C-alpha cells in the first residue's frame, strides 16, 4: 500500500479539476492509509484532515438498508412482502402500487413512483411520520418492480419502516445498532451536535456554501448524514470482514451485494442499498453522495479485499473522486474501468425516434423537463436553465439504446433510452432516474 502514489494522485485530481480539498482512505488487510489535501474551508483557510466532517448525502442509504436488514435477519420483515404489511397506512397516488410495492422494491429503487417530493422542514421526532403525507402525493412513473429508477422517497419509506418496527426514532436505531457497535463515533444525523468539530464547507465557484449541512431531518434515511474518512474507512473495513461482528451477519451482508437487479444495458446492477459496477478484475460495490458544493464516494471490492473513501468539498466533486478511485483501483487491485467506445453520428431515423420531450411530472420537485434534440447528426439533451441537470449534455451511442455524455463535467455518465415491452421508446434514464416520454 505504501508504494501507491496517493499524494500525487489526489493532488493531481484537485489541481486538474479545481477543488479546494479532499480526504482519502485506503483500506486493505494490511491496514488503513489516510491522506488529506488542501483546504476544508477557504474562508477562513482551514486545512483538510482525515477526521474532517463532511455531509455524505446519499452515502447514508446503505446505513438505512442495513437497518432494514437487521429486521430481515431477525425474521420480522420479509423482503418480498408488501410494504403495507408493516406500514398499514402507507399511501402513494396509485392505489395499486401502494398495495403491491415490496420492501425489496424500496431497497433496489424499483418502486416506480416519483423519486423526489418536497421535504418536511421539521426537526422533531415526528419528521419521518410527517414526511409520509408528502410521499402520499408521489405520482406513479413506472410499474412497481419493472425498472431501476433512483428514489429518495423509497429509502425514506424504508427509514420509516425501521422506526415503526423498532418503536424508536430512525436515527436512534441506526446509532444503537450500527454506528456505536462499529465505532463510527463521529458519524451522525444532527449537525448541531458537532458544531465544534473539524468540518468542511461546501464550495461553489470557489466560495463557501453551507446548504449541504442544512438538510431536513425528514431526509435522514435518504441522505442527511455526516461522517469523515476515519469512520467511513471503518465502515468499508466491516463490509470487507475486517471489523467487529456488527449489526448483521456475513450471510446477510452477502445478500445485500449479490441479490441484484440490472441497471439497464450497462455493466451495472443495484443490490439492497448498494450499487455494483461490474469491472474487469472485480465487482466495485459503491455508493456516491452529492449535495450543493460537496460530493463523496465509498466503495469496496470483495474479490480484491480493497476499500476506498474519498470526500470532496466542491461542486465538481464527482470528477475529482472518480479520477482518484479509478487510479487507485487500477494500481491497488488491477480493477479497471473499461474505456467507452462512443459513436456520435446517428442515422436520421434513430435521431427522429429518440428526439422529444421527457419529464418526471411530479409537482414541486427539482427535476425539470428535458428535451432530446438532434443537432448536426447527433443528440443533445437540453434542460431548463437553473434545473438539476446542466443546460446542454451532448451524448453519443455506446451500443443499442445505451449512450453516454461525451463532453463536459458529466462526461462518461450513462444515458439510456428505455423501451416498453412492445419496443416503443418509453423514457430516458439520466443520473439514475427514468424520465418518461411526453406524448403530444
């Protein structure tokens, strides 16, 4: 592990992509190596440390799934049972979906309803219960169980299931069953408890922003957690089998990363709370997280017995942490991300078939209408100014209906056109979410 040029890799990524700072952890059977680079805060200038706290956003989802799996392991929850078996007053707009969606659908992002609704701004213990009223407004986008479509609402329902069955606030359950037994003492859900701890600001356009620290409590199951590289290294070590016994056994942990559903046509799947990228040399089990001005990733490769953590405090975090982990996985384990062979020029009939407007039609969400347009023989995805996605994403075909962004900060991000069972273009999956096609 000492021969890996971590300092060079991390500093090079920050310099090339313009980030204030980051922390990194490498976990192997030989031990854990930490690195911290640049600034956690630019105003006032504060150095990044391995124990610097940062919001980890959606990297909290595997903690939620693990809490659910403690109930599965105890025989109190069955993955293929309807959610209403345990939450009898659970509702979404589509009554059939509300009746039939299963616990497994929650953990694999296959619920089919809108993945985002407004959050309840409440700091009390009733926050998740109150959030269920907002989730009841979620419109059905896809049939339950049909396709992966990334869903914050699904994981929020999973968190509510945990607190109802344990009879305690969700955060208390995670702290008692997962965080404290594994020694993740700096990880938590309540920023007000760590106000004097070393912590990083997010950064946008080089200026500090604090929105990532201000998430509502109702989002805790989906992504309102904070942590640092030290704790997350222990978390990765436990998944690799290096740590204490923990909240669930080895067989249940294996189920979470092997009971998979495909994520479209690419080399990717989703398990129970984790994503899996099937690469040459091993399966990369991972979760990313992003909020305004920050981004992070933790991952482990069971075959290579390697885990990695990278926390970055800039809006361009994804470019930085992907550069770091791709190089480290190659150097440490020979696990390589295959190069994409993209073809920008498309036949006129393909351009005509895929062009059109697509939208998740859920009121009061951040996801805007996107338009796929033909420009000079190729496709460009355009979105509304100020929306979640960049205003223009040029895409090129990898194979069949699988495309990828081929320029800009979102370069290499998969984009897939989804077809109905009858073969018609139903929608487009971008940033993990399926946007159904709008019919004129």
